[in-house]
C-alpha cells in the first residue's frame, strides 16, 4: 500500500511539472509543446518509470551508463531515452548496442566521444543519433562540458565530421546547488547564436537543454527547449546505503 501511494505521487508530480512547463511557455508566448520534459529517473526503480509511462509519458533520462543499460531492456521499446551528462568513450558501444531506442545523448563534450558514438552508431546500422554538445557555462572545474569559446569547434566537428550523428543543439548544467543563474542560460543562448550563424542553421534546429528541478521555469523563459527534471518528479534521490559493519 505504501508503494502504491508513492507511485501515485510520482504521476501527480509529473502532471504538476507539466502544468508548470506549459504555464512558463505560455508566459513567453511559446507553444506548449515547444518544451520537452525529460523525466530523470536516476537511482529510481523501473516500477516508478513504468508508472509514468502508463500515464502517457515517453521521454526519460539517465545519467549513469550502468543504470540505463539495466533499465532500458526492462521497459517498453517506444520510450525515448536520453543519456544526460558526461559519457566515457569506452561506454559508447554498449550504450548504442543495448539501448536501440536511445533518442539523444546530451553531453558530448569532446571529439573523442563524438567519434566513438559515430562509429558505434555506424556499426549497429541504426538511424543517426541526436547529440547535444555540453557547454560548461558556469566555469566550475568540476563540471563537464566545453568552454563556451570552444563550443563552435565541437559543434562543427559533430555536424560536419560525424555522419552518423545529428547535431541537435547545446546542453548545460547550472550552478552546483542547481539554481542556475540567468547568466549561465544567457551564455548557452549566446553560444547558440554563434553556432547557428557559423553553421548556417536556423535557431529552431538547435535545441537548448537547460533547466532542472529548481530552475526549469526560468530556463524556459530564457529559451530552453528541453528540461531535465529528476527530484521534483521522483522525489529525492536514493543512493545505496553503505554496507553496515
Ligand atoms: C540528475 C540530473 C538532472 C536532474 O536533476 P534534478 O535537480 O533532480 O531535477 C538533470 N541533468 C543532469 C545532467 C543530471 O545529472
């Protein structure tokens, strides 16, 4: 009974997040379907993800390779999985092989990982994989992502040098407490201007993935097309307790 109550709470948390997303989009005159909500289920059981799926949600994100490799095969094949955050290049192959319904990698931050993904997609013969270039907009050494000044070069490499990848935009993580300041979002938006201009792309072809649990409304107002929301939907993360004794 306790478990059922928790699962019901997850579905209603998703509904309330979707309402807030629609309202934020509406406030700035954007279409309600112009913002994708990635439900980030890291550390959460497959049963909770399944509840959201049964309620109609299709886009889910994971941040640890081992978790997505475990979960994806247990869940329906029409889920659109996003791998979010830094990916090690030696994990690219298993990610592509084991998650055929991987829709996007949000977090390509160097040429080596782009090349590994490109080759893995080619070897599996699947359709091109959408990727976002991760930009470190806060300047913190602990964060992955390219420096904003190197963003164009990596975007160009993905777009022109990786035929099995589809360069789809830019992604950033905010400040350490997840309360990103508008400057971080402004920086990402400026990167998009530069990339679109240099690569001859329309802005609508270049997504901005920014905004997490505590700042997604602000991010939408600053142009986000993709928000990644974990704890506001699923509750606080549950890391395994260290073994006693
Ligand atoms: C965990 C995670 C999120 C979701 O974080 P919340 O603050 O719980 O919404 C978003 N993006 C990345 C890259 C993450 O690792």
